[in-house]
C-alpha cells in the first residue's frame, strides 16, 4: 500500500497510477486462473430468498420462476447469478456469468481489468 501511495505521489495522478498498476496485472491470466478455480452450480427451482452455499469456489445459477428476464442480475459478491427461468437465450446467462467473473476478479485484485465483452449472441 505504501508503494501505491508513493507511486501516486510520484506521477501526480490517480488515473496514471491506475494505468501503471493495470500494466503490471496480466488480466487474461488472472481471469483464466479464476475461471479454473470455480465450479458453476445450478439451482433450477430457486427463489430470490434461496440461500447461497457460501462456498467461495462456486458460482451459483439460481433460476427463479417469477423473475422477469430484465431483472436477472449478479449478487454483490459475484457468487450468485439470479436468472429468470424464462430466459431461454444463452446470451443472457453468458453475460451474467461474465459479469460475475468480472465482479469476483475486481474483488480479488481491484478494478484494474476491463470488463469481459460478450456479444449479443452470447459468445
């Protein structure tokens, strides 16, 4: 932390310091390592009140019957994806999974990596 403060003072700009840190982090390697370390779990009949497993090595897909598709979302800690059971488009799940991985990565190393870009088709 002390080094970070010194870097910010030395270059005079938090934005420039953030760019410097970004250059030192291999985002692709960090993301790949994270993906290899987690296990996706599916809860097909979940509700918004369903309890997550609290296992940091899992990302749970909670398929919620009465959840509108546009209200599908990722939990604050990135561990749970709440997805509408009506979401038959693979793109919805792919975008939410990418958002969960981005959130987990941000919690692990900070906001230094750009978000994963998922096309409209979900690939």
